[in-house]
């Protein structure tokens, strides 16, 4: 597809905000500076008490690339705020991007996602995602998210989220599949849920090793970087407190509610993971092995089997 035709594609950027005044302007500027021309923005604010609404109103009055919509969120946390956007039937586009309130996007972030989506066969859900550059509070680069080498798949998605939703660009079929799935159930996080649903429904996910956004680390991040020793220790503590097991249970329940959307192979993987989550020791370990589920690194896989052995998967 020619660049001129690609530029005409309508993109919906969906953003959840809550007391984001401090870092909002750099994110808005990076959206305005996108090389792609047609961008409609849909913001759901979850009851901000700082100056976020004033800044959103200013942005709406000057937005140059299309429509800028401001909605009221459900006030039940970030996951439900994003879910309210996913379920909004008024949001219709050729491609869709999740957006946080405090990141900085590269100028070609949307264009790179659209370029890859053109390689997806018609009739298939397609989702582009990538690594991120990590920024400090002032916006200075301090590192990158982990580089994952194993291919994205449902067997990976059912036990691991590999990319932030803020890196994702998906086609209309992927978004519609996600919308249908989200009608039936809540979810732990919209990025992990999107990865599971798109791959489980037979869609294609591409993980770019090249970062296209800067992910800001600060004291109000809801989900922080996972590429440090401290982060690894937090994850280990979370596993030992059965937090991962609770997340797994919610994911499995959500997938079971949407079994009709899954491929036959994905349903078989789901059944084995349910045994790995609920059975006795031998049943748990054999179920995990038969499922073929995997995490992206050797140490993470060892942790997965340890969690399974301890009944904390």
C-alpha cells in the first residue's frame, strides 16, 4: 500500500486519564507530532481532581488531526476505565492504539504499526507491539524494557504479558474481537487481555525489538518497569503471596467465558492450564507440560514451573 493511501487510514487513540496533569503535555505533543495525519482521540477521565480536565479541554479546542472526545470514566480503576473505552461502540476506525497519560511517543509510532498491519492477511486479527525506552521523571532515557526473543503466541500469552498496551496498534478485526470478549468479563489488565484474546482467536501478533515510545517511570505509575533487580524481587514476592495465582485464575475464567472465540488449539491449551492451576501436584505439573505454555526467558520458565509445583500458578 502506498504511503498516501496509508495516511488516509483513520486511527483511534484511546486514552484513560486520572490526575495526569503533571505529565500530560509531553504526551499530547507527541500525539500531535505523529507523522500520521488522521487521528481521532478518545479520552476517558476517571474523576481527576487536579488540572487534567482543564488541559483536556484545551487540547480538544486545538486538536488538528480529527476529533477529540472527552468521556467520563466508571471510576473503578484503570482496567475498568480502559474496558469502558473498548466497549464504546462509537469508537470506530481502521486501526486502534491504547495510550497512557504520561508517555512520549516517537513521531513514527503509529506509522510503524500501520506499516506492519498491512502485512496481515485479510480476515485475521492483527496486533503490533514493541519494546519501550524507559524514561525518568524528567524524560531522560534510562534503559529499555526486556528484549524477548521467543515468538508471540497464545501459549506465551496465557502465562505472560510481553508488551505494554501503550505500544500496541491493532486492526479493526482485532479491536472488534477484543470488544466482544470484553463484554463477557472484566480483566486484570488491558494489554495482557488483548494479547491473550488476539492470539487465542487465531490472530497474529508482532513484537518489534525496536522501541517506538518512551515509558516514563515515576512515583505514580500503576505498572512499573520490570527490568531491574528490584522489580524481579517484587515479582517473586508477588508470586509467593499467591498474587500471580489470583491473576491466573481471573485470566482463565475470562478465557473460559469467551471459549467460543478461541481456536480449537487455544481451547486445548486453556483446558491443560486449568488442570495446572487447580489439580494435585502431578496433575498440575503434567498439565503445564502438556499445555506447552512458556515464558520468554529460561529463568522465567523455571519460575513458572516452581509456581506450578507450589500451587501458586
